[in-house]
C-alpha cells in the first residue's frame, strides 16, 4: 500500500511538472518597468514588486498621475490606483505581502525582463514570438468588449521558487495584439481573485 501511495504521489508530481512546461514563465519579482526617456541603466531599475507606494512610483515615473484609493471586496484589501494618462496604470497594495499589478497601454513605457529583453507596445508579433514561443503558440483570438475589433491574446505565467523548485503561480501577464497587423497593443498583469 505504501509503494502504491508513493507511486501515485510521484505520478501526480510528474504530471504537474510536465504540465508546467506548456507556457513560458517569468519571475514576478524579476520584472522592471521603465519610462521612455528615463535612464535605461538596467542594473539600477527598480523591480515592479518594489513599487510599493506612491512616493517610489513618483520618483520613478514622475508626478503626472492621478491616484485613488480602492477597496477590493474579494481580497478585503485596500489598493492605491495610480494612473498616468500617457499609458501606465499601477495598483499598489496597502498590504505589502500582496503583489503590485500593472497595465501598460503605450510605447512610452517598457517592461524589462531579467535577460534585459525589452517588451513595449508597438512590438511585432514575430518579436514577441521569439521571446515567448510556447505562450505565443497558444494564442487565442477574441473580440474586444465593444465587439468592434478582433484581437489576439496570450498569457505568460508568473513563477516563483519554493524549496528550490520553480512553480507556476495562478497569475500571468496578458499580451493583447491587433489581429490585423499583429502589433502589441497593451499588456497587463492579472491575478484571479
């Protein structure tokens, strides 16, 4: 009975590991966001996970923003929503254990990956495919909320390390491309509640 139970545990772990390789993954604590025209010394960038309050965000991206305090009923947490009209939205949690969420809607902001690859609005589908080949292969078409334009979407899952193992989180970055020309229109982090 013990060996049977051990075999089942081994089998379920093996299935979990193999199922995790279907999409590209990225460490949530490894991403940086930079503003066009600001210093692009990649080694001095503040990681998204360290953008924990408005003063840090203001120092990093400037003062041209609107902010509001929000309460999320599902998580029972307060957030400060920071909105730069030139294409960046951030959701900063009061609870420092929660994750910072972002939404980039213009080429004025870029996301820097751990390998110093740059992701920005306006990139071609081919560029994204070369960076995230597994996730791009699973892209899906959908219609925008106003049903006017067909778009393409694909997720890149966040990962984290626990007990020296890389695990996939139930959160991702959604990349939205224009169906007609394949250009990246926007991308944002998403955490189901």
